């Protein structure tokens, strides 16, 4: 197996851009990544294009990658369209890595793009609801915020957390986003702002939930030979894992899929939980940060909500989480989110995160983890992607 | 009265009672909803029997939603219901007060879209009269 390196990253800021097309958003992120890598774009041999809703929202039901990447200059090379709901980005990234690690190509690109502001937010919420079994949930009013609310209620009941703890996460993520020029919301929120914002799905208020967003992100990966030719010290893709949701256990005895998948990944690449210096997790609602940190085995179950009060997950804390502002503050353009997590960890590892740069004992961090989840099947999420990067 | 069957999800039986359509694997006894020909627990193919379930259930958790997809009026309640054999289903729940542990029954409703005038027949759970805590 070839070693895989991230040689270039690019992003278009997340936010509301009514005048910017999917073609524009794609071209912007792709060419930022090409320039960042300093590579001849003709060297890119394969592309994975991550998008979920250009069919439902923008009418482009098929060959999205071929259409949008043509506008960025790409033809002839294989382009694979990836759709795994909110986990599309990590799925595309993992497959770009697989194309390189298998030796099939020397350089591949993963691109995530989404345009969710289409002038009718109900249309967007309805499209998002199709990331579940539409036959089994028809007419129920399935929306993901409600699923996160149900999880939040369970966490509160089991461990004694309150909405205050969730608001602390939103506050922390908003502080990080203030320092991120690519974030949708760059305004510091207080706990009071969060708790007093309007209720979306009890106990989750507006500022506890990730917003609808437009945006794009791109990552170019390459084998060791190409990475060395480019010169600079490159970020290494230590490993990644992709899973689908597990079957419902009526006895509720099995570990979560996040726990199963992360244990498998840690074992495979031979590093320990204590090697993880920082995380980008999938806070489609802030309440899941606790679940994600705990299920990844980084803290014991039922303790993360107390750690947020100690500043553990802040930029200067022991385990910084969502340095980018996370999905709640940076924005959540579905197909782009998983790719943008890789962009953030790469910038942190390179020491290019400017005001939101994380340090470990005065030095740049060595290893970071991304957790990206998406969709729903029966009683679990549909897809899970975990990636570990190091330098 | 004929059975009324919708997309293999629910049916109204000859007595006019609504049921969800589940399946039981004859290989490993696991229940599935929606019903499946292949059991996802043991991957036995073609040895499952259809079982009508979900006439009654218990609220496991519920949240009141203040935004909604198309065709749903706010506020509404979405929750997890435990039905026969410990199966969990996600469903809309109606009732004046909805709390964990409440008894619910399956009901069929029909709604007509204002935009397309199309009629939809759907299912949801309703708090059983006097079945609250
Ligand atoms: Zn079976």
C-alpha cells in the first residue's frame, strides 16, 4: 500500500450566497487546492465529487461531478459522484485516498459542494428529510434536528446534562468561528443568546443547530513520490474508516457504531486515544459533541458535559474540539462538511490556522481526527466516516 | 372490507384496524420493520413471515418541533415508539400532552395537499385516551 499525503486544500467560505452557482463554488475550492498544492492540475488523475442535494434542490439529478468539474477545467479523468448524505465528504475523501494507496493513481482530488439556499427553506428541510427511509417515514415529518433532539433528551436523562451544557458548546464553537474567515457565523454567542434563541426541537434552540449553508471544500491527495517532489512537509493520512449504521439491538447492549469503528481504526493504524491532539466532529446539533467525544473513547461516558465547563474543548484546552467553529458556527453545506473537516485539521497540523491555531506544550499538534456522520437507516445513522491525519 | 395496504408499511385489516407490517425471521426470530424478505440479522433469504404489529405502543422519547418539512403543520411532535417485540419506530405523535411512557395507538389519517390537491394516506401514533401517566 502506498502512503497517502494531503498536498493541497481549498475552500469557499460557508454561508448564504444566492448569486454563486454550484459551478462557481466548485471551481473556487478546487483551484484554491491546486494553488495550495502548487501542482500542475493535469497531474490530478481521478476525482471524487461529494454532493447530496443538487438533484432535489438544484435540479441536477445526475453526473453532477462531471458537469461542475468541467467548469473547473476537468475532462477525461474518471469522476465518481459520491452521495452519503452528511457523510458524503468523508466518503469521497476516503475513496480518493484509496485510489492513491492502491497504486491506481498518483494524485486524486476529493471535492465537496452544496448549495442549500434556494429561496425556500421548507424545500431544503424537506430535501434533508429524504436522507432517511422515505417509505417508512412518509408523512411523519422526519427532520434531523428532531433526531438530534431525541438523542439530546436521552443524554440529559442518562447523565444529568442540561440545555446549559449544550449552550456552552454553542458558545465555544461561536468563539472559534469568530477566528475563522471561512465560517458562516462570525459572531460570538453567549450562553444566554443560545438559550434565548427560538426553540427548534425541544431542547434544541436555533443556535444549538447547524444552519442551512452554501459552500465548498477540496482536498488533493498524493502518494509519497509526488508529495516529496512538491517539497514541503506534507500531512500524512494515517488512516480512515467508513461504516454504515448497525442493526437495532432490542437489549441495547452493543457499543455504538462510532465506538466500534474508531476502535477498529485505532487498532489498525497502531495509535492510542491519547495521541489525538484535536478533533473536528459532526455537530449537526451541538449536543452530539459530547456523544462523539465519549463514543470515540476520548473521555468516559457521561463526563464530556462537565468538561465543557472546564474549557477542555476550547482552542487552549486539553482536547480542542471543532476549532473551525464546527457545523453549528462554520455552517453545514452537507456535501462539503466532511471535506472541510479535513481542510481544518490539515491547516492546524501545518500551523496555518492563524488566530485559531492549536498548540500542544508550545508546539504544533501532531495528530488530529475527523468524525463525519450522515443520514438515517431505521434506528441508527446511515453512514460514518472517521479519518486520522498526522504530520 | 378489503385490506388497504400502503407501500408495505401499514395496512388496515378487515376489521378496519390499522397495523404496521413487520416481519419475523424464521431463521433467528428477529423482528424487522419495515418487513424484509432477507433478515439483516442472520442474512437468511426468503424465510421470513409477515407479522402485523404496532397497533399499540409506548412513547420512548418525544420532541416538539417548531420547524417542519413540507405539508406538516407546526408545532408537531416526533418521537420513538416501542411496539411489539421491542421494535422501535420513529413516528409523529399526537395528543394534548405527550410524555415518555405514555400509551399510544396507531391511527391512519388522510391529508390533502393545498398545492397539488393530492391525497396522502399516512400513519401516526395518538395518545390513548386516559393512557397517560
Ligand atoms: Zn434472521
